[in-house]
C-alpha cells in the first residue's frame, strides 16, 4: 500500500530526527520550521522543504507537529495561515508536543468541524530516543485515527500506547511522566552532591544503584549522559521542564487539587533558571545544587 505523504511542522531537537527517520523509512516528508537551517537539514536528509505551514499542510495526507509550548501548538493549528485554514478534509493531524489536555480538546474540536482527524500523541525519551527510534508515544483520540497513524508511530518509537478515545489522555500521561521527572532530576542532583561530598566515588555509586531501589531511568540518563561527562548541552532544558511542571500544576488545580510539593519544585527550578541554568540540560541541576550548597 502506498505510504501517505507527511507534512512535519517543527523541526527542532525532536522534530529533526523524527522527520529524518520517516524519510529513511520511505515516507515523502515536507517540513517547515521558523528556522531556515532546520528546513535545510531535512532537505539534506532527503526530505522536502516548505516555505510556510500552509504549504506543508496542503502537500500532505498526514500532518505531524512537534512544538515547544501550547502557544505554538495553538498558533500552528488554529492561527491565521495555520493547519485549520489549509489542511484538506480527510487529513490526519498528530501533535507530539507537551501541552495541556484542554489545548488538545480545543484543537480537535476545531479540526473536526473541517473533517480533519486529530490525535494528541506526546512522546517520551528525549532526543537520544528520537534518534534511535525508541520513543514512547502516548496517544489519545479516535481508535480509527490511531490505526491510521500507527505505521508512522512504529517508524518513530518502540512503545506505542493508545490510551483512549479522548484526545487529551496522552497529555495527562505525559504531564504525569514529567511531574515524576521533576522530582527525580532534583533528587539525583541533591543525592549525588551529598554522596560526593562525603567521599563516595560517583561511578561506583552508579553501578550499585543500578541494582538497588534507588535506580531510575532519569538517574541513568542524567548521570550517564551528562553528569559523568561534565557536559550539559541540552537534550531537555530546565526551562522546558518548568513549563511542563506548570502545566501539571494547572491540570491539578483544574481537578481541584493542591499538590503540596509542586510549588516547591517549581520554585527551585526557577531559582536555577535565574542563576543561568535555564538553557542547559535539566541534568545541570546537579551543578546548580553544588553551587548553592558549596557557595
């Protein structure tokens, strides 16, 4: 069966490897980004470049988006010159961003009126798993639309979940996931600062923790890829983590909950941003904790 043509909007840290992997899998991919160099990177990988969202949407059977925040998601889908205005009826649209369930509901309702199917499908795994096609993809939306998009998801990830018919359910799972990450990242930073200060070899500690209850994937990621190498070029920045924690807080408030540690976490991360750590990878919280405890 002929593969659908794909328009990929948002060719940043996640979108770039995801779109390139789709090209490698035999899809015709037309990409757009506000950064011209990102479009050129897709062209260099064998894809096609578009000069606008409209051009990418009009050329495609399936539109995929990977964007930094709810503001960009609503602008790309609902704004002037966006997907709503230019995608053909019968198109499938899928968003991989981290946003609130309410954003997905608004986008889905607007697209439905134009005969466009929509899936909210946030991903987890970071840049490294986007590159090696091992992402977890958390999909909310109509089952028929999920089945239509499933071959594309399988070209991008290893763990594909259809959570339910509600387009917001993927966002619920993703914000819960990133709420865990907020805790784990700060816990790793503080625990390693403590262990190092009292004389523990952190590499040896890492090997022990891998077979102990202190193990976590965030510990493995933050230590193995960043702290042990003393490099913090961002895979996922502290600023983006704070954005997601605030979205999780808003989701809790909408459910009538006041979670006692949420404000504590957000405040600590915001202090790190003020100290210059916002554009570094979130693993750099280890360096921030060292700075404030040893300063």
